[in-house]
C-alpha cells in the first residue's frame, strides 16, 4: 500500500456498473446504472395507446426466437402455434395479465419488460424457463414461481415489491435484480446458494444482513438505499464487485474477508477517511467522493496494481 495524493488521482466520468445491464433498452439501462430512474418518467411504451387485436399479428410456427416488442398487444392469445419458440419477447406492450402460455413449454426466455402486469401468475407450465424479465410493471409481490426451478436469471426491476419472498424453490438462480422497488429488509435468500449477482439498488434498505448463505456471490449492488454501516459481508469470500454509492456509510470497514474485490464503489457517502483497504490487493476500480485528507488516502500499489493500473476516481 502507498499513499496517493488527490492531485495524482485521475479525474474521469463515472461509468459504474452497479445495476444489471441485461434488462431494458439502452436509455433505461443508463439511468438504472446510475440509480436515477425516475418513477414519474414514462417509459418507452405509452400507456394511452389502444391495444391491437392479436389476429392482426402474423406468427411463424417455425420461429424459435419470437419478437413481439411494442406491438400494442393488450391480451395474450393465439400463441399456441409457437410450439418451437425458445425465447418470447413481449416487452413494451399493454399487457395486464399473464395468461394463455401453458402450451409454450419449450420456452427458455420470457420477457414482459414494460407492461402493466399486476400479478405473477399462470407460469407453472413453463418448467424449462431459464430467464424471466418482469421489469417495469406494477407487481406488488413475488409469487407464482414455484415450478420454475430451472430459472437462472430473474429481473424484477422497478415494480412495487415490498419484500423478498417466495424464492426458496429457485435454488439454481444465478442473477436476481430487485432494484427500484420498496424493499426494506434483505431476507429469505438462504436457499439461493447459486446466486452470483444480486441487485438491490434504489430501495429502502437500512442494513446489510442475511447474506451469509450466498457463498458464490460475486456482484452485490445496494446503491441508493439507507445503509449506514458496512457489515454482514464476512461470508462473501468470492465477492468481486461491491456497489454502495448514495448511502450513509461513514467508515470503510467489514471487508476483511472480501479479498477478491476488484471494484469498490463508496461514492456519495459520508466517508471522511479512506482506510481498511490495504488488504484488497486485487482492487482495480475504487469510486469515492472526496471528503478525506489527501494524506490519509490509501490505495493499492502492489505488484499486480503496477502491471495493470486500475481506475481510482473521485466524484
């Protein structure tokens, strides 16, 4: 470890990867990454549009990747012909209810991003499903996923979900996106031992807790919450990326066992002194808001750090 003065820190535009980037269009992804999705800002689909009759849409029974994006679909019907479909995208439509999908048992990916769906239901026959995107709907709780035991990626970004629940059967889940909801407590994740990425940004979480079972977690994003202390991460020995910006953290601590960290984001917190990171020899990206004495800034200067300079950025 060596000290680095503020004048030696490279100034550059923040381009954090704190939220998942696989759900949504480019503009929404950009806003989500920076934690500034405006709940009052309309998304790409105008909810004042009139739905079309499914009879006007031509479906190819031989198609495996079915794309029905922004088709003004109001009701799911007539999709029985898509017996060979592996992926089905119904994003940016006017759908209010999940229904009439029972015959599509070969589906691997299902996308309902940006609709008007209020309930997770009628998915029990889709037992081969590996990815489900329900982002930008009006869901109030997680339910109806008990039969989707092959699910690997679940996107629930920007709904009205108030608690983490009913996920215990999804033991193969690798990515869980619950950003921009109304969650207050991290809970009910003990069975998700395969989880690699967990996104909880822009909620109302006050404490880092109940993460001990997530030994395989490599990415944890909890930006824009109400966290005041870094704790509860001792079992996350494989963690590589930790995003904690826009919280109320005052001290960098609790990272003793997280020696594989390559990215640490503590920008927009209340940290006055950069400390307790000398053991993080794999660290490549370190994001902070400058509140510290330049003489007290610690950065990694190990052998690997010299070979591949990381990004040490003030904001």
